[in-house]
C-alpha cells in the first residue's frame, strides 16, 4: 500500500509541528520550505488537518499553525484515516460484475484494518521524542 502525497505531507507537517516547543507556532510557508512542497498543496493539507482538529490555525498578525492537541494524543492511524482515501478497489456494481460473489474485497478490507491497527500503536510523540537527528534535519531550535 502506498500513501498519497497528500497524506505523506500531512504526516510530515504534523511531525514538524510536533518537533517545535509546545508554545511555538509556525506557518505554512515554513512547513513548505522545510519539505519543498507547493504552498497551495500544503494549504489544502493544513485545512483538512484543521477541520479534523489535528491542527489549530490562528489568523492575524501573530497567527500561525500548531498542533490541535498534544502529540501524545494524535495516533498515526487516525491521521491516515483522516487524509487517505482507503478504498483499495472499487466494488460498486458499475465497475465490478463479480461483486456479490467476490471474496477479494473482504480480504483487502481486512488488510487495510490490520494496517491501520498497526499505525494506531504509534503517536506523533513517538515520531519526535528524543529524536535529535530529526531536530537537526528540520533545523528546529
């Protein structure tokens, strides 16, 4: 299974925000500069993360973005569920004529659930805690 770039950069943006001190905000321009992704793409990602409550966006002169809740409360599986279209195959009648007899869709659904269950074992805090190499790469103070 390969995650979309939308989910990939969503996870990266959250990792960047989680690596900052809790009281420090960042902005979309800083996140895009760190990862070299288009600002327009990152705006869409941050908007989705904000709607999900994973990011808090503050408007205005002293505004910016930060995690919507502590990194220890953000499970990686929940982020993927929020951002990733998890339908591996289209089993609707117009695309698949064997739907009523197909066992593959159940196998694939179970595989996705197992994948998400594994991701649920980890939080955003697990990705950044005591990770000096990450801080150096992100140039976090």
